[in-house]
């Protein structure tokens, strides 16, 4: 049986008539990277604050690592690592002294603390900068240091709220790679929020799409893509007569066939054996140059889902 790191049931939060989180029911298995996706104002940050016990739910229940967020919020916060919108670093202290300070707060023994700080800073490429004041570091380096702070006490679960927001493309890629490597290496569950769909597609094992506080889809990125827009084939070549198109449309796995520049676009009803389609085309005299299977990106699926929620 798969362990569950986070579980919510009809979790809700109102702010003066605004439904920030609306009946959120969700399970996050342990050991995965889960992304909560949504536009600004969708309820992502409010969800994290509810799960950390920093906000009281208006209705519903939730547990984090088996702890009830209403009655055991302190235990939740002791067990998890957190990186919210502010990195939580002291800019006048050095990178090393920041982590050492937090290690003392977590009551880590001195020997373990020193070894863990070195391990994280070396992994994140910051060991040579450990004696520099944080105020002199770049934003990307600060964000890496904040990630090290969140992971310092080896928490089984880490909450990251828009971890790459405001970073340049190079820094965002570097932080993303470091995050994935550390999560896999240490077996930590990661719950992150983002509106960067390309990032989520590369990083997350499962995602949930939230819009106006309501969960509108949840699953693996490929499941979300297929759920919203079916795969299609792009076929280039010659000899695609009306008779050929009519024969294709009679196949049970084909939803629609349309002419495109240089060939055909074949919309499929689901996953199918492309060999059957190619065999039919060849037997009907078509000259095929290339067959390419195209799936919707997570970004396309995301936009479609949000449009479907509009009145």
C-alpha cells in the first residue's frame, strides 16, 4: 500500500466572501514531486498555508504526514521543510552561518550539522561561497541556499511555493535540476506550487490544476494532456486522395482527418497502433515521407482546462 504524505477532504477557506480554496479533495503519495498548478490568485499559496496550519480552514479536513492540520499544526511544521515567497535568510550572515543557525534551531548535533551543511552546499555549488554574506549573493544563489535551509534537517516532506519565481532562465534551470536530484537522492516528498507549466512538466510526477480555489484536474502530466486533448499524427507526403481520407476516417481509432500543408493531420481517439494507419496509407498508394505523433503540451492542456471553467 502506498503511503500518503498529504490528504485533504473538502478543504475550504473563505476570505470576506472570497472562496480562496473551494472543497479541495486531494491525496499526495509519499516520495513523489507533486505540483499544484494555477494562475496567480488561484489559491495555491493559501493551500500551502492551510496545510502548514498557518491558516484555519473554513471547512473540511486535512492531514500532513499523518498529523491533523487543525489540532497538530506544530507537529506538522516540525516535520516539514518550507520555502515560501520569502527565502527566510539573514542577509548580514554568511551562507554557512545561516544554515548553522537554522541547524541549531532544529537541534541538530554539531557534528551532524557541519556534515549536512557541507553536503548540501557542495551539491548546490555553493561550498566555495560559504563565507560570503548572503546579501552579496545573486538571487539564484539565495534561492539555492533557501532550498538547502528547507532540506537541512532531512524532512520527509518539503513545501515550495513558486521556487523559481523571479529567477533568470539559467538560474531557474539550475535550481530545478538541483531540486530533482536532491529529492530523488533523499527520497523526500515535494509539494510545489507554480504557474510555470514547462517547469512542472519536467519536474513533477503528478500535478493538480487549481482554478479559483477548485481542483479541476489531477494526475500524471501525460494523463492531463491526454484527458484534455487527444494525440494526433502529422503525416507528410503525397497521394492523399479523398478516397484515402475516407478510408482513414472509417478506422475505429480515428476521430478526424484534415489536410494540412504537405500532408494530413489525423486526430486519434486515444492511444493506437500507428502501423495500421501507415499500412492503410501505403496500400492505398500514398507516398509517405514522415509520420510524427504529436501530443498536447501540459501548457495547452492547462489553458484548455481553464477555458472550460469560464462561464
